[in-house]
C-alpha cells in the first residue's frame, strides 16, 4: 500500500477534489456518529491516507466536499498543514451526489482530479492524469475489473422457439467498474446542473449522449471501496498483516 503513488507531478500540478459528504449508509450504524471518510484503516482514517498520498505525489491544492458530520472532518484536517497541503472546503447544504458539488468550487483549473474519500488503491495518479491530458478526453475514468459469481446455472435460448442453445453452470462474470477516481476537464461543468443532485452516472450518460469523448484508464492493482463492508474488513486485514510484518503501510 505504500506504493500508492509511483510517480509524481512536475510543474503546475492540478487540483484534487475529494468527495466526503455522503452519509455512508452501507456502513451503518458506525457512520451514525462518524463520517465514512474518518473510518479507521489500522490507526489512520481512510481520508487521511488519501490526503497523504495526494501530498506525496505533489498534489498540494486539495478541496474536500463535506456534508454529513462535516465539522468532524474540518476539525481533523484543518487547513492541511500537517500533511503539507492547502485544504479548502465546500459544504453541501443538501446531498448533491458525486458531481453536483463541483459547482461549489470557485476555480477547478483546466483539468482536475475528483476522488471518493473512501478509496484505498495503489493506482498511479500521475499516470492517470497524463493519459487524460494527452488523450483530449473530456473525462477519464479509472477502472478496475471485478468478478461476479452467479449462484445459478445460466441458460440461453431462442426467444421464438424457446430452444436452448447453451448452458453454463454457476459462471463467473467479469466487469470493468468505475473506481470512483476521475480526471475531469473544466468543460464537464457545462453539463452539470447547479444546486441539484447529480451523480457520476448522470454525468457520463449525458456526456455520451452528447458525443463527448470519455476515456477509461484500466488499473490492474489493488482497489478497495471501504463503503462496502467486505472491502472495509479486507482493508483492515491488509493493514494488520503489514504491521505484523513490520511494514509501514501508510507512508
């Protein structure tokens, strides 16, 4: 996990927007009193891991979108001096989804990161950004392959005569999924309504309908979404193993 950032930015690093305003309903009841981004992975909140890794690769201008239990996040991170970054906050007075909060930011820059605040990954962020800029895409989505085990035998048949032509016993299907990490061009804001709930699904659908280029950036390494209870347990198991082996899994 300490290889989260493999390379670094050179001149003019972009801004990074971290989404930390959700209620974390999948981790209830823990998130009743603690916002999901402050859930601990070992001895550190997941959001601290994200902030520290942004800092390590040279991303010093960080904007955190907060909502649910916002005061706990702002109190913990302050202005970011502890991590060598400048942190600003935008506050969601009502839930705005993944992309809705971007209109609360005064200046995003020409291209910028957007990342969920509950992601643990060894994705090479500078490589993601470089690929986005060079491609000319309006948005680049980091993707990871996930498998889904089907607990039933799957039949395929002709709809007209109902003749079965294939059968697979409890197959495993593979899908490329969004990791919750994106690089957006500023033009994306033209497609996002102000002061409305607007998610990643809404934005990518609108962009594709308008014929815009949206690019995938496949990642074959580690990715855990601690908003999922199974991933949260796995993240803490990995951290405990690292401690037992005498490794510093955070820095």
